[in-house]
């Protein structure tokens, strides 16, 4: 997830000039995983449906970082996400099974900034998202132990809105859609954050992020979403 939108805590009234400016955000995302993972055609389907509490218990690893660079009206966004989650349960007709899904993504987008008002900016963006999916399904009683891997690239189109609502507070809304059958069948996400300027070059943010991915390849399929609250800290330069 997810993506560069979380690196956007700059104020909407910052003047455009000929110098590059930038910021880096490190954040945590308590994403509950929902959906289905099927390792091969006709194989057992592992269903993921986790609350935030279950995610914190079963989460194996999570790394999230974003960056933004701007020069005048030109905006460049990047995002790197990595999450790995485990699941134990039953597959029809009630056979014990265990599975893991690791999702990595790297996004690079560029576009133009428009001034909607004195306090609001809108960025129209386009680019690509590189995905890497690693799954594992173990069904000991059936003698099944598979670990399919999948790497692909999605085209992505995005809109990002940033509005200053108080001297130290801003709201951010971001949405993108991609895939279109080129990489995944469909991917989309939405993000909303409230951002607080804690210092001259330091921001804190809290909000919510939802990411959906539907990918089929070689008989394997992942059709699911990651959704939950997030919190981040941004350093500008």
C-alpha cells in the first residue's frame, strides 16, 4: 500500500518556485487482511478475514515508507510497502491448513499540481506500481505444500487533494485505480489523513487506508484487500 499519498503533509499554501523541495514519511498501518488466496487451479482456497487485533497478533513483518519531491507544479511521488501475514484454519471438507501471504509494492508517479483555492491543491498523477506477491499453503493431510510467487507491474492513475483547515492542520484525500487487465485485473485504493504540523519541518498524521487487489496468474489468484488505521511522521526539506 500502499503508495505515496501519505507523504503529503505539506501545507497547501506553500508557494511554487524553481527549487526542489521534498519530504519523507515513515508510517505504520494496522491493516486487516480480507479475501481469498488460491495457489493453483482447483487448489484449496485460504480465506483471510482479520480484524486489527488479529493482525497485530499474526503480523510477521511490516515496513512502510513514502517520499515526495516537488518543483513548481511538477510533483513526484514514491511509496514502498511490505507486509506479511499468517493464517491457520480449515479448507473443505474441514482439513487443517496453514498459509502465509507476503505483499510488496513500489509505486512511482508523476503529475501536475493545480491550485483549487488559496488553501487547497489538487494533484493529478499517473505512473506505475510494481508488485511482488509470495504465498504459501500447507495442507499436511493432503500432502500439499506450495509456495507460488508472482511479480508484475500495474499502470496507475491517481488524484490527491490537500487542504489546509487551520494554521497547523491539513486534510489529505487520495485515490488511485490501476491494473486494467495489464498487470492485475484491478487494483484501487483510498486514503484520508488528518495532518498536524508539530515543528518547522516535522509533521504527524493519522488516518485510514484501504487497498484492493485482484490478480490471477498461472492458476494462482489473490483477490483481497488490506484495510485499517494508519499513523505517520514526516520530515520535510
